[in-house]
C-alpha cells in the first residue's frame, strides 16, 4: 500500500459506510457493546476479503481476463500491450481502501471487546 495515494475524504467515506451496520447494532441491541464489537469484527473480515481481491486486481492478476472480456463485450480490436498500458495508467494513483478499513474495523472490534 502506498500511503501517498491515500485520500482522507475517501477513507472517511468508506469508514462511514463500513460503520453503518455496527452503529445500527449498537443502537438497537440489548447488549450494545458486544453487538457492536461482533458487527465490527464481521464487517472487518469481509472488508479484508474484499481488500485482498482488490489487491489482486491492482497488481494486475486479472488483466488477461479483463482484456478477453473487453474484446468480447466492446468488440474492440485493441492490442494487448495498449490495453496493459491503459490499465497501468488507471492504477497509478489507486489505493486499497477496503484493506485499511478492514484493519481499522478489526482494531476497533478488538478494543471494544476488551471493554465487554
């Protein structure tokens, strides 16, 4: 992860979306802190799985599959080298927000579990 590409506004937006369900569980449950901790743990694990898939995508592991799908659906006869150049340009300023959000959610879950 290259932290120079981190945008605080995007991180806060992703964290607010990830925290929506745990906060709902915090408000509606009887054992509030335990439900919040459990929800943060589950959402954090889910975000880590999504982040791993995003990491594979950002590293270019699905480029050949994307190229084949692009040719099939868009009916373009673009060369693979040109396609790879375009993909590298798109990924140049990318950041893997799901991994960072997942780690933050797991840390939050751990801290709140200590208080239970």
